[in-house]
C-alpha cells in the first residue's frame, strides 16, 4: 500500500472510530438508563406487593365471614334444638295441671289410685325437668311481670308480693313457657 492509501485508511479508521464512539452510550448514559429501569421495576414491585396485601386482607375477611356464618348456624341449630320441645311441653302442662287438681281434690289420702296419680305427677315433672322445663311457683315472692300474670288482688299479702298462686308457671331453658297466674298484694 502506498503511503497515501495508508494515510487515507488511517483517516477513515479514525473517522469510523469517532462515529462508533459517538454511537455508543457513555458510562453515564448507561447509568441513567439502568436507573430508569430500576425505578420502573421498583414501582412494579410496589404495585404487586400492594395487590398481594389486598388479596391477603380479602382472604382474611372471607375467612372471618365464613367463621362467623358457621358460628351463627351452630347457634341457630342449638337454639332450634333447645326450643323444639316448646309446643310439646306446653301441651303437657295441661296434664300436669289435671294431675295436681286430682291430688288436691282427693278425699282419701290412703287411696291407692291417689298414690298412683302422685307417682305419675312426680314422674312427669321429672321428665319435664330433664328436658329443661322448670316450675315457676312464686308463693310469697316479689311480683315479677316477666314470669307472673296478675289476675287479682290478695288483701292478706303485703304490697308487691305474690299471694295466692292460682296456676303455676313454667320455663323452658329459662325462657317463659307459661306465666304463673297469681294474686298480688296491694
């Protein structure tokens, strides 16, 4: 190669090298680009973490709702079981009243039929108690409108007290089944 050609080739190489250097980003340009990419990725990570947090909260709320629904259903089932006997027990109270009237109106205490009625009465009350039915007999207690029904005045008893009990009351698991009919002092 001639000297002129060699100088021309070197000049072209220098021009080409300068052009390539202009096209390549400098170290500073690379840092800016990677910083932008890093910021973008950090924003995306923050968005995804927020979505994960929301999903976890929604999951926790759904679990809490399911737990509460299950508890409500269990309570309703228990309540239904507890008070399913209410109508049946109420109907049996008439039989209890009839047995008590038979015992009160018997004339002969040595009558074997009376003894059978007393045993039947006792047995029936035992079965009722077994299933949560309790007697409300408020003789000489303070009048309570929640459990007693005043049907008259008893002048021989002090004011606000129950005098004569005309008909006993009953509760089923502490819920009033039938109020006691009483006369109250004035």
